[in-house]
C-alpha cells in the first residue's frame, strides 16, 4: 500500500507502530483504532500478498512493473523505474486532493460550534450525533476522484512524440513527455457546496430538593455544528447535482423531549455533455474526434480493470453519437407496463458498487429476476441500439420520443436496431452479461435534448 507522508509498505496484522516499510493497519474495532491511532491518513491499496516471503520483499521498486511509457526492461531512455515514479505521482496528486477535504474521523473528532443551556462547551460531534448519518466531505467527493489510470492514459497519448512533435532522446530533453500535474488540474472536479447546520435539542425535567420540598426543575441543552454538503460537481465524465433537505428526528423520552436534525440526500442528477473536460484537453493538442476520446478511455481500461468497470457502467462514448433529434419535453407519466417481473434489488442514486466496493452513481435500478425471464418495452418506440456495451453487457436502447430507456445485462435479444416496438412487446430475456453479480435487469430512463439526464425509473413503474 501507499500512504502519503510515509511511502510504500506492507500491511501487517501484528505490531504496534510503523517500522521501516512495515505498516500495522489491523484493529478489531473502530474504537480500538481510535484509541491507538494518531492521525487520519489516506491509503492506496496496491495488492495482496499470498506468502510469507512477501513480507520481507524489497519494496524499493513497488510499482516498478507498471508499464506506462516504458517499452520494457531494455528501454534505457525510459526505464520501468521512471514509470514507477510516474505512478507514485498519480497517486500523490489524488491523495493530496482527497486529503484537502475533511474525513469522517476528522468530523467525528471536531468540536461543536455552539452549546447553549446545560450543554457542555467543547463537546465532540460524535458524542452528540450519530456520525453514520452525516456524510463527511471526503465521502461526498470520493466518487468524483480522477482515476490514476486516466492520467496515465493521457500521458501515454499526449506525451508521445508523434503527438507533441519533439522526437528524440529523453536524455536530451525530447521524446516522451508526461504532464500529470497539468492534466490532473484540468480534470479535477469543480465543486460547489452549501452550508448545513446540524442541530441537537433536548429538554427534560428532574426532581430536586429545595429545602424540605421536592420540586420539578426543567433543563434544556442545544448543540449546533455547521458542515458542508456537496451541491454540484462538474467532473471529467459528467455533471452531478445533489439536492439535500433536513432529516428531523423527534423523540419523547421518559421525562422530556429530543429533536435531532441531520442532512438527508434527496436526489442525485447526472447530466451531460459527457467527458467535456477530457475532450478539452485532447482538443488543445489537435485530437478532437470521438475516436481520440475513446482511445484514451480504452487505454485507461487496459491499464486498470477497476476503471473499466466504472467507466463502462456509468457512461460510454457509444451513447454520444446516437440520434438525438427528438423532443426533450418529457411527459412524466407512468409507463403502461413494467419491463419485467421481479423486485428492485438496487435503487437509483449513489451506492457502493457490488464488485469494486467504490461509491458511485447508479444511473438506473436493478430488478432481480430468473435468467430467461421475458423483458418487454415499457412503452412504444424504436430501437436505437442493440449490442454489447461494455459493462452493461447485452444492451438495448429504445427511443420513445420524450425519453429513452436502456435495458442491460440481457441474455438474449428478440428485436433488431431500427425496429419499431410496442409497449409490452418482448425485446429480450434477463441475463447476467457484462459486469454483473447475477441474473437481473438494469433499466435506465434518460431525458433531455441529448438524453444525458437520468431519472429514477422506479418513479415511472407500476408497483
């Protein structure tokens, strides 16, 4: 693993301190970690050792086998060690950016802004509110990080002498010229935030002795803490808008009353144009075609399988050039039929990906159903795409005039591209093609002039 400020090391499950390149990172409970930990750090997990020999391995060249610009071990001008250094640079850029935001631990350990009544000044946030109900800044921005493999892909393409025109030896200042800082700065998301006030109010009565009499006395306390909530993220792949409201919990206690206010995420909207920031970087170097864009994405896929899963599930350049000369006035009516019979197993919005474990936008819903179950068109339209679409697997897209629907992971097709279909007509069968953990149908609803705005399909289905 890589830890900014410490470097590369092996994670062990015994010991009590960082010694050399051996890093102790195992605790049974969060409380134990809080008791022994000294500060919060960001780690990059690079791999898992299988044998005891791995613990004693020479880590000086960890990452040295990551070939980015090098031609291999015989490349004297650009040895693999330079790629290892470049790889570390990508990780450092990402870590420095992510560490500029407050983590869950930092939020938990921070003090309240104000305390009134019988409240104690200097109280910690996690002693007042349930921290699991409050998203930290780092949790909110994590889905919008710039993948290291995308930076590597840009360096591989734009750093090539054929593109920048300075052929020659690297030792003479020519040849391969990566520029990770420039690309990272341009790909970084542009973020907008709103201020939200956490609130905790409690009032209660206690019996107290006043002289010879027992009297009831009323107490109250109130805590407040301001935090930031992400409202907009203009990222390299798309634009995201977040809507928040107050989650109010009111409780009657045996001798009083509590009112707790925390944030509630209402919706996440993902819109195009897709890959605008990435396109801009390529256009500056005279590479403005869709083919150039797809080349960069494909190289990033080949370098890092996790990038392949994310990019193919949450958007693909195939969609950019599909016919969009259609109405952008969505009716908002319920669909006359559901696409298949089953229950929703994964909802629309931000979720932890079932394979990568990374929190990302889920642009549709998943409906669990047995393999071979019929999939039907939800309303009249015509098929604008039928084929394999990366992580979506076997996919059909149907244009309905006021919206477009996508059906993914299918095992079989029953219609062809360009064919007119009617509501309820069978278009294929449920499967588990593409990146999938089991048989299900992934369905999306897209609206807008360029069909780049995603809606929650569950709002238009009949349950």
